[in-house]
C-alpha cells in the first residue's frame, strides 16, 4: 500500500467534531503570528517524510511566544530567557495532544497584558510550541473525519509494504540517543527506522532543540550543570503518567532525583505519578525524544501520557468536548508550572 499524505488529506480545518487538521493548525499558527507580531515568531523547522520525498506533505512548524525583545526567539542558545518547549502529536493518533498545544498557544497570546501571572511569564520566558510533530500521520488520522484512523507513525514506507500492520517509522524510537534496531520490524508500531535519526521529522526536532539549548551535560553518566535552564514536555496519550529519563534502561539517570522531583511537582497538579526506566512493566523506550534531549543537552525532559485510562474521555479518540471539559483544565496548571520552572529546573522554583 502506498501511503501519501496528499491522498489522505482531509478537507477543511477540523474533523471528528472539532479536532484540527494539519491545515487547521497551519492556518492557526499563521493567524496568531500575524495578529501578535510583538509576541510570536513562527518557524518552519524541517520537512515531513512525504514532503522530503516530493509527495505532498508538510513543513513542521514551531512557534516561539514571548514579549519579543531583541535577541529573543532566535535559533541559537544565547537568548537571555529560559525556554519551555511543548511538543505534541508525534504519535498522530493521540489526537488530544495537538489540541492541548493549540489551547496553550491561544492562552499565551490572549493573556499578555490581561493576566498578571501569564504576562510575567511572557516577559521572562520563551514558550516554544511544536503543535504537530508528525503532520503526515495526522493527515492519515484526519482523513476519516467521522472515525479517525489509528495511524501512530510517520508515512515512511521505504522499508517495503506491509501485508499486515502499517508501514511507517515510530518517531519516538528514532532519535539518535540509544537508538535500538531491535524494537520491531517495519510493520510494527514501534519500528525505529533503518538507522538512528533516519527520519526528517526527527532531524527537524533534534535540529531545533540542539540550536536553542546549549549542552550543559558531559558524558552520559555525568550530571547536567546546576545552572541548566529549560524544560521540555512531549504530549502523548492515553494514560495517567509522567515519564522521565532514562526510558531506555532501568539504570538511574545521573540527575534522576532532580528529574523526578520536578516531575512530581507537575504530577501533583495532574494526578499523574512519575516513573523512569521501564515503569515496572517492561516498557522501555530507547530512541525516545526525552532521552535524546536530556542525554545530549542536559535539559529536563518529560513525556506526559495524558488522559484517563477509563471512562468517557479515555482512549485515542475521545469526543472533542473532552478537550475543554477534562484535558485542558487538568493540564493548563502543569504547563504554566513547567514554564516557570524552566528558569531553575534543577533547583527550587523561583
Ligand atoms: Zn505516544
């Protein structure tokens, strides 16, 4: 089966009761950047796989939101403001996650000069957002608006077709930190790709993060510098968990105690427990985004598995009303907290 995101393009800007298509997110990103030139810089950070193949696809977009001063939101690590990065929908079928990013963008741009706490945040932090980390996959999901398709991976079918299962690379197993070829074959949901960072989506996010965060960490078994700034959260669903490095091993990360302490503070706001390693269930995640960022730059990095495991709002495809009734009220305080903590993530919250 040849997958191309053009063939799967969903009409319109929303699907399944209100969830935003990739086109919907792109329109939104452009609109907030145009309406708030004092607050928003919009970047294309790289191609999706089908775009790189010349088969349709998308640029992957990143927004940097702050009260812009000279030097802010540049693609380098010399900016003065600590950075919080929210990254969503790397697994395309985890459809709530992109909506949380959408809500977060709207909250930030509508609060400057209105809400004192958020105004202070925008004065002192860079809030980076990658709303759709896997746009090709989201095109497939949204192509059946009444019952979204459960595409998890990107659309790289270069390893061959699949008589059972789906082609594509699991972008949360494709990073260049402890990439592990043994995660599964090309038609399994955790196929890590032909080699580390083989996918343009991986190159795009690693490229952005490597530009904006200095490396404050030496060898793998060394701690990050106490002066490290920044926090990174990648949104996944569904569960009720916060995962912290390492994900590839049960060996404790050198900063495990501090990583778990910050995770626990976010967990106190969401009700999610924090785990590392295999989480006690044999579920290792070699090649994950969070291991790569903490392991190569020293930045505290977390996976939020959002959403109730059971009930009306559980599953990959909750009704759209669950975004505003359940997910957003739960996650908003934790995201604000994470952004504040970006100033001294290994220390006490200022
Ligand atoms: Zn996921």
